[in-house]
């Protein structure tokens, strides 16, 4: 990287303004966005190529950085002027898009109806949530649906929300041992999580589970909200009084060597959890005392950590 580029790492939590500019570019040129995000810029900081995650080496159909970097450097050397013109054009188009003002006038309730119809079409009636894998909790959608139900009386909006909340709470995206919610599920069934945990997810999900309890008066939703808040206070609070923005998906035992763990579940038997970090430490065990019909394990009932 240092051979051909000036590498700059941006913390999107500290500089969301910079992240927003280049995320708009990636979304406009690739059709989707996400993090980590990698963008190649001209010396005057105008983007000309970008994407989300590039692995170190090419695999699983993804081009790797070791392949991509020399290609970009070669293109910059051979087609410099063309790339600069393209970057100028793209930057101007993004600036126009960012400065576009709304039509003004009075807000029309039809906008809410249209939003509801879009969510209804994207709703997974079997597993809850919206779209396909990877599946994110998207609490803002659920909060909208609760307010749409309160405004319109549309019971389906409420049912979609409650079914999603229960499915997420029963799945692996919800940490039944440590508490809180992982960032997203890698499958459509909410079973296999990406193990990163975000503070903003905990805050928004605690809110929507609390609102579900206020509507239904079912203790289940209050219990999940308590679980989320207990986790955030216990694991994400800084000794200085603030909160950490996220917990990484890896446990860094030493520089360059994240801890990896393998867990298997067998009904009614004590299980061993092994890691590659310290073979001298006896592995933990997890004991499954019962299994529900869906194969999930509600917190405090079917799992015991030993």
C-alpha cells in the first residue's frame, strides 16, 4: 500500500461527515454500501473507485487487495487524465445530488402509506425481518411500523413488528448468554450472527422492545429490553462514565492473533468450548438442558455456562 498510495484510515464514528461523502459515492457506483469501506481518491480527494470489504487475498469470488492495489496503480499510471476527468464528473454529480432540495409544501400522509407498502413487500413472513441474508435488525423500520399502526390502526403493521421482535430474540443474533444483540445475522433465520455488537443497535432495540411492551403489556418484551440494557451497562460502559461505540467481532489475544472459538451443541450433554489462545486454560463447557421446537435456546432456561 505504501508503495503506490498514501493510506488514510477514517473512523466513521468520529467523522461521520467524511464517511457520508464517500459512502454516497460507493452506493452510487456499486449499488450498495457497508463497512469496512475502501475508496481510492485523486490527490485532491475526489473518489474514482471504491467498494466495501476487500480481503487480503482473492477468494470466494471477491478480489483481494493484493490483486487490486497493483491494478489500480497501473490504471492510474496509464489512464491518469481519464481517471481525473471521471472523478471530477462523479464529484459534481454527487454534489448536485446532495444539494437537491425537497419539493416543499405540506407533508402528505400518503407518504406513510407508501412507506408501509414498501416494508410490507420486503417483509419475511416466515422468519420475521426484512429482505434476505445477511439480515439486520433495522429497528428504525420497526419503530415506523409501530407508529404507523398507532396512526392508522393497521393491525398487520403491529403483527409484522411483534413477529420480528420475537424471532430476533429467539435467534442467535440475540446473545442468550452474554446479553444484547449482535450486529446482524448471516442467514435469514436469525441463527448465525456476525459477532460484532454496536452501541446504537442496543439503544434502538431497547427502545423498540420497550415500546412493544407498552403496547402489549407482555413481560417477554420488557425482559428483552432489560437484557439489552443490562448488557450495555455491564459490557459497553467506560470507567470514565461514557460508552464504547462497539465491541469487535474478534477477541484480540495478542497483536495479529485474534482468539478463535469453536462451539458445538448436543442435547442433554456437557460440551467443551475450545480456543486457540491458551491451551493451558481448561475449556469452558455449555450444557443444554432442553431444546425448543425451533432449536433455539431462550436465555436463562436452556443454556448454562460452566
